[in-house]
C-alpha cells in the first residue's frame, strides 16, 4: 500500500487513493474535509523535492498559475511546501483524457474536433494573456467530461522539470510527438510553440495518426525540425479544405509563419464553422508538398546519423513511454499488400540505391579534401581552424565552459535578473551557427533568476495605506473583507501569501480587511459564470442560504447565469439568495414586432415571418388600412441571433414583397433591424392610395345636348297663342342659364359620388 494514502496534508486534505504516476509527480485522489469536496493532489517525487533551485522556481510558478481562472483550465486550489513534502491541490476531474478518447474513436469528425480545439485554444489564450506558456500541450494533458467539456491541465509545471547541471538542449520541454521545431532545437519558445502542438493534435484527431512517428524518439524530433508531414487530406479525404489549411498553418516550421496568437487561430476556426466550404488561400496545390517514398527513404537512412550528430532535446521518457512502445503501429506493413505495391517498391530501388551511392562518393570526396587541406595548411591534423558558434542560450554557464571552453572563449559580460533559471545564459554576442575561428571570444550574459520581493507585513494597517505599499513594490493588491473581533473596520487582518514570502513583481496578493467588530455582514460576490457547486460552497462558507432555480440559458448546464442579489451588495449571514442555474436548454421567448403603416396605405394586408430560412406559423392576420395605423405581433422562437425576414402580402392582388430583415433575440425579447423599407414595400404591392383626376369631359358634353332639344320643341306649341316677340327673347335667355346650372349640378354630383364610393368609406 502507498505510504501517502491516509495522510492529511495541512490538516485539511485527506489522501484516499493513487490515481496515476508521472515523471515528476504522483497524482492522488483526496478529499477537502473543510469544504467536503473531492480534490486531486499532486505530490512531487523525492528527486525533485530535494532540489532547492527547482523548489524555488516551482513555488513561484505554482503561485502564478493559481491566478488562472478559466472554465477550460483545471483550477489549482492550494499549494503546500515543507521539508518533507511538496504538493499541489487541484480541481478533481471525473472524466477521461483526450488521448483515451482518440484511441477509442480512432478518427474524429471535424465537428467534434473543432468543438474540442476551440476550448483548448481559449484556455491557452487565457494563459498567454497572463504571460504563461504551457510548453507541453498533448492529449494526455487534456481532460474531457462526458458532455464534451475540455479542461487543460499541467500549466507551467513541465517548464521547470529540469535536473541541475543539464544543458539547454537537455532541458527542452514538451512531449516528442507534439514538440515544436524550436523546442526540439533548444531555442527560446513562446506561445507559438503551443499553437504548433495544437496543430499536431488537430492532425492526429482528424487523420487517426500522428504527423511524425518512428520507433526512435530522436528521429521524431528531427522530423519535427526538418520534414514535411503527409497532407491531412491524403490520409483522410473527408477533411474540408479550409480545416486542412488551418492545420498546416499552425504546423509551420518557422514560428513567424504560424498563427501569431491563439485568437488568430480561433478567428479562422470560427470562420470555418460558419462556412465549412471556406478556403483561406494560405496554400495552393503547388506548395502543398506531398511526402514521397524517396523522401521517406532518405529520412530513414539519415535518422541514425542525425541522432548522433544533433543534440536533440527530449521529455522524460516515462511521460510518453506508451507512445514509444506503439510508435510503429502506423508504419507496419500490411500482410495483404497488392502485387502492384511490391512492383512500385522494386521500381524505386534502383534510383534510390544510385542516389545513395552518389551521396557516399560526395561525402568521401569532401572528407578527403578537408583532410588534405588541413595537412597543407599545417593545422596539426585538426582539419580546420574554423568552427560553428554553438547555441549557448539556456545553458548553465559552467556547463557551457566545460563543454565548449576548448574551442571558443566564453566571457561573462554581466549578470541580470531574467526569466531564465539562475546561472543560465540568456544572451550571446555571436549568433549560433556563425563560422568563427577557434579561440574566438564570445560574450554572454548570465541570469540571476527571477527577481523577487518579500510580501510586506501590513497587519493592522489601513487598507489604503497598505495598498499603496504593495503598488510601490510592483505587487497587485486585492481586497477581501471579513469580520474581525479585534480590528477596526478598514484595517488589514492578514495577507495571502503571508508576510515575508518571496514573490515575483506582478503577483496578486489578497489583503483580508476587517469589516468591523462583531459584524456578520459582508459584500456579496459575483457568482455568475461559476458552477453551481462552487457558488454554493462560497455562499455556504459565508452563511448564505442558496435557493437554486434551474432555467434555460445559453450557458453550459450547471453554470450560474443570474443571481437575485447583485455583487457588492452588503448582506447578513442567513440571507437567502436565488441562483439561476442553466439546465442546458436553449431559452425560448417571444419578440414583439411592431409595424407602423404609412399614412397613405389602403387595402387589406398580411405579414408573415421566415425565421432562419424556415417559414414560421406566426402571421399578423388581416391588416386593414387606413383604419389600422399600427400593428404589433408576438413572434415566438428560440435563440439569441435568429435572422428573420418579414414579408408583406396585399390580399387584394396577392402580391408579396420582403418588407425587412431583422435579428431576433428571443431570449431577451428584442430585435435589431438589419434592413427595412416600409413605404417602398407598400408601393411595390400596390397598397398606397392614388388620388383621382378631375372628372374630365363627360359632364360638359351632356348639358349642351339636352337644352337645345327642349326649347325648339316647346316654342312651336306656344307660338300661336303667345306674342311673337316673347318667345324669341325668353327661350334663348332662359335656356342657356338653365343649361349652365345643370352642368354645375352634375359636376358636383359626380364628385360627391366619387367621394361617397371610395373603398375606405365602404369599409367604414
């Protein structure tokens, strides 16, 4: 039985079982007996625990990593150091590693792959923003929940897993199958090294094989530095073109040609998700090099030579031992190969052997020439007085003197505080690989390690004064209030880390400030975005009664998306708070769409809604204009960014037109106008009132025809009885006046008829 099982660390963390054994530490499952929750406990192995330099860096790094807070990063709750044991308390993940999932699924769909990788990149983006580079991204360090949530772990720990006295190349970080070219060379690395490792994982998830594999780990590292991987689509033709371009861009040999940040890579992946047919144009068929049989043949020939001539950095062997055992699986010959394959290999044999012979002859000639040149110049048989300047950056200064002191003169030009380990070279005056004469002087600068300051003792000081002290030291002070029976309100109770602890500038230090004597009040913290279990623990610690309310939300299931008491509100112990927790269901709602009709609209109309390309059952019903000046329709739906087309139909003539395009947020019951033309739409369906022209020629033509016909018929009957002189005078004068009156009367009646028979009057 493991001797650590059953122990209680710091009187709080009880070790219950051994979960795994790594190259640097053993990982146990334990219980936080104060918060009554499971935790993971990583205990350093003895060989690291006894290395003082490693412990110093490990303490500082652990405190820095503890500030990381992201849903896709395994949280570090606590660290502990003593003479006998050093440990880290982490979030316990009840899931499997991404490595186990890949081994089970073999080849992942591009949708699953993108879902996982975006979470990994967002975790790395958070760490990079904090100045931390993982340097050991691999599927073994990615945990996965059953719901597909990803958690990245082991941030920054592998970076400092070095043994005293090793050279820079021996100190390279990262697993050999996922190591970046600059890591393999022992050069300085940054966040772009993490991006390369993510590209390798993308390749593996989509093809079911690693881009570079061999039985010899050294050969794999050489391949990362020099070889071009087989195109992903050549392995799996189902990979979309755009996604293949993203893989190759992330796996560029030169860091300057890769994505320069995780946000750049996330942006391309998001564009691909929105349009899987997208092509970024990074590569064309002409520059996507296919690895030929001949290339692989020469690589195999040169593997042994490269493994002895280059100082290749490798991670601890036990971290990836299963990879070394199974590294030949992807290169095993198939027992059922066709005869055509045998013929192809035979056809390649002659030119390959010829090429090998030529190479051997050339090498022999060069060697003989160098030997003869050394003899003629009288250099004592050494062959040449010229050497290539080695890369000294990252090497221990004394180790560099021991290794290269006979060929070049290494001069210490000064020491400075630097992120490099103490006594390591971080700058050299002559660039690596530059040809120089033997005994050439190269000036180097040596690191003093990270500059640290001690946390000052500010007990019983006013918070404002203490905060100023921390700012002057380059530390970040964070205020956290709690009750105190001994100190007045506003006075500092203690700090975390405690006073006297050496920390790096920029470290966040928590100042616990008194809220006053005998008080049980405190300020409510922001719980939105936390898991319900975490939020409940925080409330329980402060005596707050939690009432959970499950509801639909865009947040993942189990995440708090709303709280009934606002942050920074002063509350008392025993206060009840409602925590609205996502049940994983996308929320539904109804948006109130309002349309104001044009003043001149007339007729019968209907509005219909097309949501994300699908006709909705929602309709406005018949809208009558001009009686109805404005209408409001409740449109139900789901989502926060639905694209909605509103169509207008004139029910008198069945003409239809798109009135506007909108974005509907059904969860928040609001919408945003993308495009809209109300009056133009009504005109397009002939739904606007058109004023009539004056009644034209018909009224004037009728009256003249009637008066002349009546007067001539009447005078003949009256002529014998009336005086002859009256008829001619009366008839001509009366008939024209009557005719004019009739024209006016008929014209007025026509207008009255027009007005009385308009459609809106009929509707009324």
